[in-house]
C-alpha cells in the first residue's frame, strides 16, 4: 500500500467488542468516592443518573465488552472511518516523517461523539428511559446525542455552555433539527444556573456548570437519565472503536506509530484513539502518547492531581484526576469542547504515571496549524483537534531537523464547518490569545475537597 492515501476497512471489520483499559493498567485506578462519606461509590449511588448497564460498564473489569448488534448496525452508517496518509502535509512540512490521521468527521454529526451517544441512547431505551439530559461545550456532543435520540425515539434536552451557544448557533440549529431542546447554560431552569446568573449575569458558563444543570434535572425525574460525553470510563470505553480500527489500518499500511497524538478536554477522543495501543507501550514499545490541550485551560499541564468534583454544583462523585478546580471557569476560547476543569481519571492516571504526556498551546498557534493542515489536506478541522495538529506539526518539524523517519498518527476528531466564525476572526486578525487567571485557578484549587484516601 505504498501509494495509498485512504486506508479503508470493510463494514464487517467494525469491532465487535470495546476495549477496556482498566485490567491492563500496572496500578488499579483510584475509585470514585462519595462526596459525603469519602467511601468508594457503588451502583446505588449513581443509579439516579445512569441506567444499570451503563453503571456496569463504568465499573467493568473484563478486558472486552461486547458491542450490541443494534449499536453496530447504526455504526455502519459511518464506521469504519478512514485512516489517511497525510502525504500533502508531509510535503508542505518537508519532513521525513510519515503522518497518518484517523478521520472521525465522517459521522453524521461530524465528530467522534456518536460512538458513545448511540451506545448510551441504546442502553437507556432498553431500560425504559424516556428522556436524556446532557451538557455540551462546542456542541459536538449535544449534536451527537440529539442524533442518537432520533434513532431510539428519546427526548433530548441539552444545556449548552453560554459562550458556545452564542459563538456556534448552527450547532444549536443542528441539535434542534434532530429534535433536541437546547438551552444556554447558565440557565434559569435550575437552582445552580439561577445562582450563577444572580452573581454573574454575563457568565460565559463552563462545562462543569452545564454538567451540574443537566445532572440536577435528571436526578429530579424518574423518566430521565443523564448522558455524559466524556470523562467517565464507560464513555471512553465506547470510543475505543477508533483505536481498534486504527490498529488494523496501520497493519494494512505496513508500519506502526512511533507517536500517537489527540486533543484532550475530558478525554473521550484521546482515550478512544490511544487506549488500545497502551498495552504495546506497557510491553516495552518505543511509543510516545501525547495529549494536546489549550494553554487557556491547562488541566493536564498545570492542574493538580487530586480528588475533585466533576461539576460546579458538587453533585458528582469525587474523581481522582488532574483538575483546575471544579468552579474554575476558563476563558471563552473557540475550542469549547476543551474548556473543562478536569480530565478523565484514566487519562489522568496515564499522564501521572508517565505512560502518556501532555502539551498546551494558545489558540492563535492552533489556528495557524489548522490553516496549514486545511491548505494541505483540504479538511477544515474543528478548533479542538487543531490542538492535535499543532502537536503533529511540531513533532514532524523535529523529524525534519533530526532526519528521523518517525511514524506519527493522530485523531482528527471532527470537522470545523460550524466553526467558521472562529476562522473568520483568525483570518481578520481579531483572534486573541486568552490566558487563564492564575489568581482564579489558585482560588479554585484552594476549594478542592479534603479527602483522606
């Protein structure tokens, strides 16, 4: 396949099981804790938010989890996704590196998010649930769950972070086209939303706040459950179809990666792309795994590794993760899907133990990288995955300097067709690098729960 650009798999090769990282880790993950007792939570503690089968997957210990056939049937609408050899980008960078990208933007919602949205909708429908509530940052997750709601006849309500609600109206229209109700967060519909608006009427919102609003509504209604687009184990489990397909595609290409890269906000596309490769790293393979994040929300690079709440209202269990503090509100960068104060506990553990590493970039640099990619490969990337592209370009240029012929793979997790306002701001010279407030981060970190565990 020396001259192949797209490395494709047949529909029959869609994975039949998801990959569970937990049993492969050298150290067991720190358990989520009950916020009042600081004891490990059990299924009963989370039952108001999640249905039984999803709770089972959240705490699964088996190395593989079967993908239900109704889920695989819907996956066939866009899976397997292509693995591209980025030959034109290689030429533009004049690098000896071989660059590959797994393109998840071919899904109906334009990102990787339907991989878990479809699974969560299926399990909730099977459990007799009628409604799902959720949050969304840039709108990719909300779009995916709205799509899944149409497939399984579920009512979907989305709390969309205010800054993205204003920046990305077409994402909202997309959700509404698929039948979802979309509200800006903070909203007047929940106690926590009303409280924030009373104190900060112009609050841009945050994913932690939107999670609080969605979870509070779900917990208050017997016919409603909560669906999460990132962070928790079951979400990253569903996303591993990405990495499992990529392993097969690299085998067809006749080479394997030396460096794997994905953007990281909560961790869903990063985990989905890289987790199936982690056993190779643990077995001694010379493989670097890099998470790329915004400098304005530097969770993995500047955060504290500690137990913290996953949401602002402190409704969630305590999770051991890198965090900037549960009530930290990041600046309103255009990569709304990466504006989360914490990270997946599993991703955090990989970084903490040196199995993965992290890099952070300001938004003008990532848009410059996105422009380079778009003009070479043709695809306009979402601002979120432009962080991965910036990392790829940096690594490819290091190969140019050293003469090393490394193989670099990254996840292009979604297209940027609904992010053209951000591109317009960049092209017109009006896009600014936004920095987080050190004082606000110190204040938020000072509020971390004190856990004796």
